[in-house]
C-alpha cells in the first residue's frame, strides 16, 4: 500500500515593500502644501506691513502739515475783530492786530441792524465790504456804526449796531487768511473784489479813513509772532 500523500503547507505571504515612488509623492505633496502656506503667510504679513507703513506715512504727513499750519498761523491767530457796545445803544467793531508785524488787504464783511428807534428794527442790512489797505503792528481800529451811515441810508439810526460776518487779511508773508463770525480761523480765500462785491476803501471813504488814521497803538496784549 502507498503511504498517504502529505498535504502541502502554503508558504506565508510576505508583505510587499512600500513603493519608493509613493513615498516620494507624499513628500512632494507635503512640500508643495508647506510652500503654499508659506507663500500665503508671506503675502499676509507683507499686506500688514504695507498697511501699517501707509498708516505711519499718512500720520507723519498729517503731523507735518499740522506743524506747518501752526507755524504759519502764529501771526494770523493774533488778528481778530470783536463787537463793542456804544453809549448811544448801538454797537461798533474793533479790529485788532496784536502781532508785531503788519497785515494787509484787510476786508470786513459786516451787517447792520437798526436800533429800537427804527420801526423795522429787526431788519438786517448787509453793508458794503470795508477794505483797509494795511493794519499796523500792535494796533487797534475802532469802527463805529457811523462808518457805514451813508451807505445804509435812511435806515441808519444812532443806535444802529454792526456785526461782523467775515474777516479776510494777508499776514506779513502774504499768506491769505479768513476768520468767520464764529471766530474760526482758516487758510485761504478769494477777495471780495474778485467776487465783484461792493467795497468801501479807506482811501476813498472819509469816516473809514479817519478811523484807520486814528488807530490805537500799542494795543494791549501785543506779542511776538513766534
């Protein structure tokens, strides 16, 4: 008799070694991802740096402009006009230059309000612009309502009151300035003459010329422009 046949034992399967090409593909993908992240981060930080650089430059420019304005406006800040009550019940204006340098091309746009003795006392008349060629340093000019008496005509009364709407002038360096009725000072303006507004000049208007001639000097509070 033949011996029974032996069953063949299958050989254990050996796991295949990982492919070198797959590992290289994984590393390449990771490197690409990291490169992309680095690029995005670089753009982000570049954007932040650019933004803050722009903000810094803008702030420096603004500060420089502000410093220049404050330097340029030192004399202009000392030029002003205010209302002064008169004994007859009216009110005039006082124009002052408290700087130690003259100002030129001074324009005053004023309104006149007739007093209680006038029937239409509530009515306001815009008088012609007053033009003073030059205002000496450390001086004050009083402008009573009478300086516009002839120009207001029959509406004028002894208790008429003047009120200022706008003051224009040039400082000693020729820079133009204007001061509104609120007292705010601003740089730049176009002359009333350029806008064809009627103007009374101290060269031709006797009351106005007399007041400028009688300018009070030295005015209290006069100081240096720097």
